[in-house]
């Protein structure tokens, strides 16, 4: 094989490896900066008695916000839940109970990226 062909092959392999490495690093950085939602999921129906004011739950593939004990959502996010990480999808299927508006705001900020 001519030396010129070897140079092109080596340059192609090197540039491909570089692009893959940069992609992996960027992917890692993006995932590292996103803090996972670590809110305890309360499965007990007496959530109102435990001081929870809000429930965030997946209804029909959308993120719905309820006041605890109410059947009508007070807010529905446009973001579909199927594009979220599996962990977040599982939490939303079960329902996330929150004690106050600050917790609700933080959670909605995470999902409204």
C-alpha cells in the first residue's frame, strides 16, 4: 500500500476517534450537570394528612400538577413524559408528593428544560 494511502487512513482513524471522544465527553458533562430528582415517592393515600400540598403525576403522557386531594390539575406541562429518563418516568407514574411551592418550583424547573 502506498505511503500516501496509509497517511489518509491514519488521519481518518485519528479524526474519527477524536470526534467520538469529544462526543462522549460532552455527553458525560451534560448528564453530570443535571441533578437527578431525589424526592421521596409517597404511595400512601393519606398524603394530605402527612402535609403534602402538591402531587406531580404522569397523566396521559403529560406532567400534571395537582393540589393534593383534588381531581383537577392546576397545571399541565407541554413536555411529554416519554422523553424523560426512565427514573423520572417511573417517579411520575407513581406520583411525586411535595410539601411546598418551593419543592414544586424546583421539580418543574428540572422537567421544563
